[in-house]
């Protein structure tokens, strides 16, 4: 069954993208493919640029869209062939989330977005998914 992890941040969307980069790099070290679902093309472009410059000594193989790259950044309503790690930066839960081994929900303080993530937590909990919650409000800074 899919496990779901929530990460709560004090910063804005930029900080959320920085955390996504760290989680992506960690997943790659464990040989896991990642689909990063983002709300729009502008944010997809931002994450793409952050991954290119994330660490001078690291290479994060990624692509925009749902192709078979180790890391895919997408706005699409379809997951492609991905099934290991889903990092969901969209407010809503995609209908196909349960095909993934793990779903990561990143929360940052923007009222409507934060409420959507609360609703997501309730949705997963009511359906019996294994949940973990990580409060990084005092620990993670860009």
C-alpha cells in the first residue's frame, strides 16, 4: 500500500522547491524514480532550473513531462510510467496516486494551498494509508 509523507515548511514556494530538490536527490541515491507533480509550467521551469544548479558536484537527470527520465517534472493529469515516488506540489491529489510506492506532500503557508493539504491529509487518513508528518518549520531553510 502507498505510504504518504507530509512535510510542513515555514517558507514559501521557493523553499518548497528547495526541499523537493533534496528529496529528489535522496530518492535518486536509493535508485528510485521520481515524478514531481507541479501546478503549472512556470513552476515546472523553476524546479527544472533549481535541479540544474542544485549542487555543483551533483547531476540530477531530469526532464519536463512524464517521459521515462529518472526524475520527471510534470503538470499533466497522467503519471506516464512512473510508480515509485510522487512529490505532489499541486493542491489536489491525483486520481492515480495509489499506483506509487510513496507520495510526498509538501506544505507551505499559503492559506488556500495549506487548506487543500489539510483536506489531503484527511482523505488519506480516512482511507487507511500509512501517514507520516514532518514539521520542518524550524529546521529547513533554503
